[in-house]
């Protein structure tokens, strides 16, 4: 399978709109889940000229926008309304911007005081291409209604080397697993939960997230089995494309490429420091 294979869509504006909408809507569902479960946070989201604007609490990685210049217009008026929304809530302003967005942003954002602070490889693959690798004894299943805490605890155990991160991931996981449209999966070995993964679908695109494996079970095929199960589920529910994000050059990106993912584009996160 090569990058030019027709099963892989071309990296153009149409693809960017599909991917940005899928990730943006999945994160909006998370924010709505937070608002329902933890109303004291004041989590909320809105659309501003097509751009998805989210407040998930001060300091949350989801307090940002998606689709600026891709799903909606990008001008001073749009940015001013977004900035006012964040400032009213005491939050910094962040935008995730595709390189296929309106090119005027390359001048407009710096002119308003924004700085680039992060890069993300946005990756995609057809759901129907087989996942390479050997078979394993891992069993994958969707979680049952009463297993949200089990899923979140298993995800947190995968980050156990860093207790602060593990606790954050446990809290994050309980919100994720209850978000509308999110389907959490567990991987088990001999009946014991060892890894997690989640799936959120929008239109014909499935966003893959929530990957975590407990240290003792790594390199036993758990994440491969989770990927295979989620792709099959997505294809059965009308999604022909899967996506994920990774830090450029990271182990996560390399692993994704081994599993058939290709880089669609590298996204820039822009930050507006407080006045």
C-alpha cells in the first residue's frame, strides 16, 4: 500500500474539513459531558462563524478552537469574538490550525500577538485496510454500562510511571467514556483488563483516542487488537476513514505509520499570551 493508492484520500482542503470536523465535534461532545457531570467547571462550547470554540476549564487541553480558517471564516471579527469568549472565562486563547486553512491566518495571527507553540501530525487511514501484524491472545470488547470507572482506571494505569499524569488521565477518562458518541473499548488478557482505546464518529470519519496499555502488558499486541476492533466497528457504522493525532517524530507517530496511518498534514497550535 503506497501513499498514492486511491484508497487514501488526497491531502487537500476537503480532507482537512472532514478531519477537523470529526475531531472538533468529538471534543465538543467531551465538553458537553464535562458540563453535565461537573457543572461547577462551567464547561461550554459554541460555534463562531463555523469555528468550534470550547471552554473545558482554565488550563484544560481542550480549551481551544478547532477549524479556524477551515470550517469557518478567519478574520478580525471572528478572532475578536473568540478572544472575548475565552477572556470572559479567564482562559488563554489557543487555536489548532491546519496548514490547509485560509492562508491569511499566517499574517493575521502574528499581527494579533499570537505565537506558534505546538505541532501535531494529523494522521489518517482507510478503515477497511487490514492491520499488519501477527495474531495475539488479546480479547477486545466494548465496555458494559457499569464499567466506566474500570475503563478509566485501566487507562490511568498505563500512565502509572507518572502519578500526576495518571490521576489526570483517570479523571479525563471518566468524562471521555461518558461523552455522547464515544465508544470505549477494553483489551483483556486471560480475563484481566490491560489496555484501553476509544472511538468517536462524526459523519464518515472515526477519531481514535484513549490509547493506553498497562506496563506489564506492553508489546503483547493489545493496541494492535484494539485498533483492529475499532476500525472494524467504525467500518460497520459507516465510517470509511479513521484519524488520530501524534507529536511529529514521536513513538506514537511511528507506531501509527506501522499500522497503516499516513500523515495528512501537520497542524500548528497558536497561543495568544495574556495582555
